[in-house]
C-alpha cells in the first residue's frame, strides 16, 4: 500500500492510499481497519466514498434547473447481511448544518441502511 500526505482541510491532513484520497488520517486509519475486517471475512463488499442521490435534479415552475442533492459516505459494506454506510467525522464537522441536513435526508430516504458515525 502506497500512502502520501497532502494539503489540510479543517486542520486535517489528506492521505492518499490505494488510489483513494482520504480527508484525514482518521479516515485513512478506518479504511485500513475495514480492509482487515474484510480480509478476515467479518465484512464484505467494501466501497470507498459511495455516493447516494438524496433528491434528483429538477426544473422548477419558473424554468430554473436545480442540481441533484447527493451524499457521499466515507465507506459502505455488508455486515451480517445488512448494508452499512459509515461517515468518519470529527466533533467539529459533525456539527455543521449541511452535514446534519444531509444525514437526516439520508436516514429518511434509505431507512434500511445502517448509518454509522465514526468519531
């Protein structure tokens, strides 16, 4: 596995590994843990940065086009035949209104997916 460290976001250092760019060393460390769990057979179908459409794009009555609203998780996988999505967050980013709103929309639209926040 090749890793490199890049610019900062919210005081975090970006880490590049296995062709992915992680927003923090915390997120990269969780990726490494999940890879080990997958090798051990405890989880399967590990995905990095899965994208979910929360609301499709549309054109309103005034003819104005609006982009789709999407949520990108940090990881998705199957555990005990349940679909799980994880988001690695710090306390600071967890409090951001945009994150909280997208999380609520995700929970509403995908009630059968288990949503885990890793702090």
